[in-house]
């Protein structure tokens, strides 16, 4: 088989660059949607289900390495079809129900198409791993076309995220050949994290019931609200004067 020519290599490099650009734009699109939801809850609602958001874009080297392990062809089309976690976002929530609330809000947006859902919370992996994996497709509007881009979203609680981070470090340390005793302890830790999530949710519900039964008396207007009201009043007076 002949080695690719200089022109072929240049073409592949340009296609890979454009692919990575599209995935970065898709990642930005979904990140913006999540940040808008988080900001809306901060300003409008009393409770925000989103604790933390992080994102990552696989490097071209990592993509090609994964493709090679899977026996994926070298074409850009094959890479996009077979490597589906090039762009990824992780959302951490306080409680398990928050995970499904966030998922429903994202899935309900008109330009978000849910491609796949893997629920490792209702069906944990054998090692104890829990998380909700959602693969979505969003349109990226480029100068000459609209390109659909896949973004993987992982939604989990803080306890689940802490466990997953520890598990990743252990597997990396042992080159995926983790001793049986550590695997057993990891599974036990996963069960403990799940129990902690359940306990914290019960405490959360108890606090909410207490707040509903014993509402805090309304206080005088806060400085922020008073300032906002003064600004509105000033605006309305100015408009009336101009008219």
C-alpha cells in the first residue's frame, strides 16, 4: 500500500482541523445552554439543581488512539461515527432527582436532539459506577453549512463524581490491572456513596418540609431589592418626563 502523498496529508489535516473546530463550537453551544439554565435558577428560583459544570474536548491524538484501539478506519467520517465522546460535559448536582430535572430541561430544548441515554444510576455498572450519560446532537451554524455535532453529557451527584474520580485515578495508577481487594473496596465505597446520596436527600426533604410548616416571616426589603425598585421608579419618572 502506497504512503499518503503530501497533498493527501494536507487534506486530512485540514479536515481534522475543521472537525475539531465544529466539535469545539458544539461544546460551546451546549455549555452556554447549561450556564443559562444555571443562571436562571440563581436569579429566579429559590433552589439551583446545578452545582458545577466542566467540559473537555479530546485531543486529536486521543481521538486517533481510541479509533485505532477500536479498529476504526482513518477517514473523518468514520471517526465522527465511531468515536462519540469527542466533546464532553460533566454536570454535578446535589441530589439524584436533580439529575433527571437537568436532563429533562436540556432534552426539552428545540434544537437539542437526544441520541442516546445510558442510565447507570438506575442500572449501576458492576463495579458500582453511577451516572446518567446522555448523548445529544446540536446544530453548529458555520459560514457554509449547518453541521450536526454530538456532545456527551454526564450528569451525577457530588458523591458519584468523587467516587468516579477516585476510581479513574486507581485504574490509571495500576494500568487497569487493579488488585481484587481494591476492586472490592471500590464497590463498597460506591455503595457508601449511594447510601450517602439517599440520606442527604432525606435530610433535604426534611428541611423543605420544615420550611413549609414554619415559613420565615417576611423581612424588610433587602438592599438589592430596594435599589432595583429605585432604579425602576427613576426609569418610569424619566419616561414620563420625556413624554
